[in-house]
C-alpha cells in the first residue's frame, strides 16, 4: 500500500498528544503536554494556532464540550478543567474545575494523561504516577458522566494511554503503556461498564501509546519508541500495516479531514530527539476511514 506522510505547518510541541478531530470546525485539536499549550490545525486554512493555558503547567488532552462552542475539557495535572478558547487567541483561560483527583499527600505525583469521550459522551481519562522511568503501578482509568460520581474503570495502571470503542462489536480497547499490550473489554454502551479483559495485541520491543479505530474495526497503535503506527486486526491479532513516521517517538493518532480518511499523528521531541520530532503529521492514501470523534 502506498501512503504519504506530511508535516503539518507550525505544529511543533515538545510532547505532542491528544489529537481530537472536530467535525464542526474542521479542525484538529491537540496539546503540548509539558508546555501547557493547546493547538488547533485548521484544515481549510492549512494553518496551526496555539494558546498557552493561563496559570497551568500541563495539558494532557483536549475535548470539545457539547453545546458550548469554544469550551473544552482539558486535563491539567491532577484536574480536569473547562477551558475557554476561541481557537485563535494566544492565551486560553480556565473557566471552571470539573474534577479533581483525591490522592491524599500523593496528589502532586499523579496526573492525567490520555483522555477521550466514548460514543455516549462519557469522558474516560487515565492517570500516571511518577516521571523519568520511576513508574509505579498507582494510576487509574476513570469514567466521568454527568450526574454520576467518577468511577474507576481500571486500577494498578502505570501510564494510562490509548482508548478506542467499537459499537458494532460492543468492545472497548485500552492501553497501559508499560504492559506493552492492547487490552480488549466487553463494553456496555448503556452503562459505560467494561468487563472481561483480554490481551489482543502485544509488542515486546515498542512502547504503545495513543490509539484509534477505523470503520472496519481495525485499531491503530502509536509507538513511543518505534517510528511506527501499527494497524492491527484485534480479532486475528494480525498486523495489517506498519505506518512509518520520520520520528521515533510517535505519541497518538486520530482520523480526521472532511472524509475522515486522513490519519493525524502526534509526536514528541522528548530526550532531545532531532527534528522533525515533536511535529504533528498527516498520513493520506491509507484506504481507510475513521469514526466521528465525540464531544463531552
């Protein structure tokens, strides 16, 4: 298969993450975690805008809020906050706090990492504990739903990462990076409950990070140590395609574009990786389409 990889303009982030394609604005939203920055790639303009979140040190994901234009749920350290941003201004402001982790004296060491809305608008966001390879299995994957207390979906997590759902098969896919695998759950879309975990993909060499899914149910797994996005059939566990990127630390993936057939890929320049590390890319010619991403 012939595919093409292109770098998005002005899309650099020290630790790019959390891509979310918004159909309404035809924009790709993503973050630079370590610089507490929100970014928006405008597809029609072929231009990227960025904004520092005022008074924050970290931003781990960005998801538009349903029926509140210009409002976003953003992971900021140990909190989920609602941020107001017009998509162009250089500063974004925290409007209110939605959720705060309660971890006693250890709260400063826990932070949110990857987050995404399921097809029923629930927010799933996981945490990690520690930095610089001092990982502890103390993180959790949480489910947030309006009118309900936050629920723990999975405990004893190291680095909570990729999330994807398949409504046709009632499955939920999840990555705890230090397990080097993708876990599949039976998923109840009415309740948001995930049960019966089983491994459907494992790679001993490359650390899995973010993840997405296409309309055929194939999952796309970014690898933080492998220059590669793996396209995998979770039913057969077969690697269908290895999508090579011009940088080592591939952090996450999302389908977007007018026809949802462009795979957007974020990356990191962590540990002084050379350019084009840290930029976001678009991959075309894959012959696959993604599913519309959901707001919260």
